[in-house]
C-alpha cells in the first residue's frame, strides 16, 4: 500500500467536500491543517526570516517537501513561497481533475501559524496558490501582517 | 392570508438593504425583543432550534468586534487589491477619484468596522452539542427573519459573516464574547448589527431577472410549461 497516496486521497476527499459546502470560504476554514506538526518542532527565530527558515528546515527534514524557497516584498506584506517536490501534490492533481482549483496548502499554513505564534503577527491570508502538477512545483502568495496597521498598505504584486 | 398582506411582505423584502451607518440613538428593548422573537420562529430542521443569540450593547466589546472585523476584511481585501482583483470588481465606478476612495474604504477594512457605531450587535451562534441537522442553514434563516423584522420597524441591519469566516478569526470572536472555543461546541456563523439608519440606500438593488434564475421541471430548462 502506498501510504502517501492514501493520505493524499483522503485529504482530496475532505477538501473536495469542503469546497462543495463552502466554496470560496473553504480556504479560510482550513488554515489550521498542518499546524500540529510545526507546533511540535520547537521553531525558533528572532524575526520573520529566521522563523520561516527554521520552519522550512523542519519541513524538509521531515520529507514533506524537497525544496522551499521564499522572498518577502510588497512593503513587507507579500510572502512568496515556491515549493518543489511536495508530498501533497497528488491531492492538488485530484482536486483539479474534479474541477476544483487547489486552495489549501499545509506547508503555507505551518509558516503562517509560526509567524503568528512565535512573532505575534496580527494575521495572515493565503492570497494565491498556483499548483503546477506538470513541473511538480507550487507558487504561493501569502499576505502577512505584522501589525493591524499593515492592513491597507497596498502595492502592485505583479511587479514584485 | 389576504393578497394585500402578501404584498406587504414582499415590499418589506424588496426594500430591505444592508445598513452600515447608524445614528447613535438607542434601540428600545421592546423592538429588540421583537427582532429576537422573529429569529425564534425561523424554520429549523427537526425543530432542533440550535441558535443562541448574544446581544451586545457594550461599547468596548463592540469596539473589539469592530477591530476584528476591520482586520479580517482588510487583510483579505488588501491582498485582493495587490493582486488587481478589487480594481476589476469596482471598474464600473467611472469617477476615478471616487473609485480610489471606495477602494481604500474597502482594503483598509473600514468597510467592516461599523460594529463600533451600531448601537446593538447580535452574535448568532449555534450549539453543536444538542443535535442539529445543519446548523448554518437554521441560523441563516433566523438571521433573515431578524433583518426583515428590524427593517419592518424602520430599523437598519447588516448580516456580517466575513470577520468570523476564517477559523482563527472565529476563535478570536468567541474569546471576545466568552463563547467556548472548542470546535465541537458552538459555531459562530455571523453577527447582525442593528440600529437606526443614518444612510438612505437606493432600492430595489440590482437583481438578476427570474428568467436567469429559474428552471422548470429540470435543470437548464428555461421555457415555462403551459398548465391548464
């Protein structure tokens, strides 16, 4: 039995029914998926660069993804993640086949959670998840808000 | 039921608008009771009545709810603006200065901050522990009854779901009001702001024609069959 395939198939079914029930709200409801693992890892860091790097190190060490790169721009709000070799890519493929755009990334959820838990960030939001099943990579745009005052600081992300 | 009464109900429904600006005047208890009574009589699967209502008049609590709502909506809309989605959505506003003002009102989150000004906020939550068929549906029916009753008495109201839509925000909302935070205990679906309208919005609002919405006998069949 391929245990990873089984895990992906189960997650796909859960996400499929969540989407059916909640449509565009489904991503907002699934932000806790994945956080238990990262909360067990004693992530440390004095700033966002260190916390995110620490998360990525543990994510890769656990074999959840082969590579995760990140940049922060857009007045400090835009966290871009590029994830390659993710163990959960199959669920995205299955979702797409069922007519649903992939909408939930446990790896992004882990990083978002630790920015809030370890650095006291006000909130975060998964703004875009582009899964490319052919290349095996996902490109994510995550809005991260260190303080309430950061909400409303806009820029053009197409130029970032 | 007499024909004129049916027309009255439709008039209440079609003239109702979401009101986000309120006068500071208090809402009398007897009017509030009528709104809550209307909620109590909403349809509910198996008559489970899972709804519970928390009536909030306290200014400090409403301020906290308003702040939560502002960050909740603003965090999403800031991202949508940065991605260009908001500009597409409001492209219909021809006056560029006005469009920019509206967009800033949205992405700053100010659009959702009005719990601070509405004299009453009613949190609508559902118990998940006493049996229920599908809590959000029952609660939604109760909210609609509340809004229609408020409007029929000249009050304004707004159904606010966005700020409690994300799991983490819903938890913060529960903490503000002392609601048990376990995912198996109570579900927060929305809150309803109530007060005397300080804005006169145009109505009826633009709506799709029935021809776009109704099929006859089977999905996709738009031609109305002849009866009799």
